[in-house]
C-alpha cells in the first residue's frame, strides 16, 4: 500500500516522513508488547485496524 486517504481532522504531525517514523516506532513498540506469537497477533491487529466497518468475529 503506497498511500491512504486523509481526512480533514488528521494531525499534520502524522503526515510525511516524520509521520512515517512515528508510525514505525509505534508499530515496533506494539510488536514488542505482544510476546509469544507476536507475528500472528500483530497481523491480526493490523487486519482488524484496516477492516472496513465493524468487526463482529475473529473467525
């Protein structure tokens, strides 16, 4: 994925190279908190956050 649409309410500190650095840092810290099965849990969290609409089941 190369780009995402931005809404008018996006904090400009999240846009551009500085925003990408902040996102990388957040994702690294989140991954570090997951412990065992970090790869699977991280992929699940990523899929849930990218889903269109509410997620009603993980199955």
